[in-house]
C-alpha cells in the first residue's frame, strides 16, 4: 500500500466522521445572529470535508510524481470521490439545505460516467478526466462548502450564493456528463 493509496483510503474513512458532525446536532452555536446560526459541528464537518476534498488532488499528484499509479488507486480514487460527495449531498437533502433533484442529477451523472468508464476499460480504452470533469468537481465542492456553512458570509447580505452555487454545480455536472458520452460514444456498442 503506497502513500497515494493511503491518502485515498483516509478520504474514505473521513466520510463517516463528516456524517457524524453533520447529522448529529450538538446544539452548540458558534454564531447566532438574527436569522443566521452556525454550530461548531457544522464548522467541524465543513473543515473535514475541505481536508478530504483537498486530498483528492494530493493523492493524484503524489501518485503521478512518484510513479505510484496502481490499479487499486485507479479503483479507490474515484470511489472515494463519489462516496464523499454523495454522502454529504444526501445528508444536505436530509437537512433540507439542497433540493433532492440537484442531488439526483449529480449522483446520476457520477454513476453514468463510472459505467461509461467501465465499458471503456473492458474495450481497452481509458477515459481521462476532462476539463469539464475538473470544473464539475470544483463547482460541486464550492456548492457543498457554501451549503455546509449555511451560506456564510453571504447570508448577512441576503445573497443566496449557496443556491446559485448548487444550480451551477448541477448544470456543469450535467454538461460534463453529456460531454463524456458525446466524446466517447465510440466506446459504446449498442449491438451487443
């Protein structure tokens, strides 16, 4: 087990810790003003999420730089990403912070592109991450962080940045999924 794979595993193990702090209401407000409240557990969940999201780039960088790219890493890295994003988004739906349709769009795209990548692998092709895939990840992380911290600091000026970021994430996610399928349609053989 190399360093890059250990970092990826750490990201997977951070998911239940984030869920604990996100879903267990410890009722200790950090900031409580007018119609804005944020609790310590929300801040802790957001910080752990940020660290976990950051490790996504870190493990890939280490694997490429040290030539530690392995089949286990190729399997675990996208799995860890999907677990992290899906778990947090489903929790945010449970908390009433994001619409279920946005989460369904995002998770459906992830399953569809993962399926496409699996088909490509069976055909001997590798589908590399596209620029839209990277923008999708950045948009999702931005939206999730805004939702995790109750739209801070934009809540004080009545700007729904969290809602805007969620819509942008959903649109870019949908577009990036379509982009993968259009650019890789040669991989899918409908005659089988």
